[in-house]
């Protein structure tokens, strides 16, 4: 009636279906033992209520669902990013201040070089030339004042004198 092969096959089928049903029963028992995450509204959740929730709790905030653990991970990431931004801002400020100091030093150096050139030129002229330069400046200012109300004949005389003063000034420059 029943062959040995059919008996073995039937036994094996029953054995496998028994194991599968046992595995399914165990998995469903585990699912029933672990409560499924309950969705909590985050709109009116206090800090103490948030802290009391398990890490797997789903929180619905403005239509977006996230677990408590993922909210904490994002919070930590935000803090890290804020610290990096602050560090970059501090570094940028330090670099800016260093560059500002460098530019100020360059400006002072150029000013000192220009001052040294001027002092050298003044020393080259000597006291007699400096007095002569001052006299030329004073006379040129007087000629300019006189020219504003002078007659045409006087203006011609003023222009001749101004040309002589210019020649004297150029002579001082070439020494």
C-alpha cells in the first residue's frame, strides 16, 4: 500500500510544516511580547514626556514621523555642525585680524620710507636752500595776490617775475 518513499516524503513534509508553524508561532509570540511602537503626537510633548519615551517610540511632529533615537541623532549632528561653524568663524576672525595687522605694518613701513626720502631731500637742500625755497613761496603768493587786481601792464611785469621764480625753483630741484 504505502511505499517506503511515500512514507518518508509524508513524514518529511509533516516535519517541515511543523517546524515552520513553530517558527511562525515563535515570531508572532515575539511580536506580541514586544509592543509595536506607538505613535506619539509631538505637538504638545514636554521635555519630561519626551525623555520618558523609549528610543523606538515614534513621534509625529507636523506630519513627520521619526523615532526618538533618530531625533537625538539629528540633534547631536546639529550641535556638531554648530560647533564647526563657530570654530570656522573664530578661525576666519583670527586670519582677518592677522591680515589687518600685516597691512597696517606695510602701510607704516611705506610711510617711514617716504618720510626718510623727504628728510633726505630736505637735508640735501640744506638750510640756505630751505630759506631760499621759503622766500620763493612767499613771493609767489604775493605775486598771485597782486595779479588779481593788477592792470595789464603790471600783469606782464608779474608774469616775468613769476617766470624768474620758477627758474630759481627748478634750479633748486636740480642741485
